[in-house]
């Protein structure tokens, strides 16, 4: 739950959990070099969340976004991926417009649980049943990536795929802790429903962040 929203209300500071230059591990842009900015704070509450430490934004220092931008420019990255936590909790117009002005490609990974602000070249929506996306995001997304822990999550994925344009790239991603059980189910499902592609957390296999 974000308690210190006031500090972050003008978009000049963000509670940064970590920032690092690596390769995107998941989804359509898998393998692309990108500077990751992980923002703390999430009120979605997925039971299988592998970064529960991200939920409480007060654990992370408010960082001036100009400093983050400086770090990004110094890294030489041409692409930024903003992730969380849940980035849609924060006003991201200033941050992303400044990045765009420097010619940096802006990407975001969001559950869409709140109205997403910012100037984005790529929006990856990862909708969560517990706190469904705001309807306005569906016509802005480039990629839909649904995490599948159990067979029943496939219904949720299908429901969301009906709300996005036919140009959106569709991915099903097995939930990491349940891979042995869910992988055969997903593989068969995708073979029978080829509009979907498999997304794997390849960074975990590569041993990179
Ligand atoms: S939306 Fe992401 S950070 Fe938030 S609880 Fe779910 S998996 Fe964790």
C-alpha cells in the first residue's frame, strides 16, 4: 500500500528498489539490452509474487528522477524498462518525457491496476485477477503477458486477449514455482491455440538479474 503518495505526487521522485543494466528476460523483447528501473510499492497482492519485498514503498528511498536519468544515460542503454512493484501507482509523465527527449526508448511492465501515466514506446500489460486493469489501458498495449500458475488462469488470459487489438503480441508465462506442473499444460494449450506464444523468465536461466 502506498502511504507516502504525497512525496511522489509531482513525479519528480520515485521510490527506487533497484536499477541495473541487463537483458530483458521475458516476453516480446526477450534478449534486448535494457536499463531496468524497479519502483517499490504495489497494492495488487498476487499470492505467488516473487518480489513481496517490493510491496511497501516506504522501504525504498525517494530518488530524484533526474538522478535516475543521469544513471541511465551514463550506462549507454538505449532502452529503459520501468517495472515494479506497480509503476502505475506513480505519475510518470516527467520521467518518461525526459527520457524520450534524450532518444531513449521507454518500456513499462504493469498490471494496469491504476491509470497508467507516461509517454511509452512499449506497454506490456500483465493483468492480475485480484486487481483487474483499468479499462482504458487495453487499447494502448503492445504486449499482453499473462502469468499462468494453474489451468484456471488460462481463462483469465483468454478474457483479457479479447479486450486488446488483434495486433497485440500475446504471451503466456508459466509461474516460476509451478513450472514442472504447468509447463506441459501450457505447451499443449499453445499448440492448440497458436495465437499465444510462450514467455519464459530467461534471465533466471541465464543467471542475470
Ligand atoms: S503485481 Fe507484480 S509486484 Fe504486485 S503483487 Fe503482483 S507480481 Fe507482485
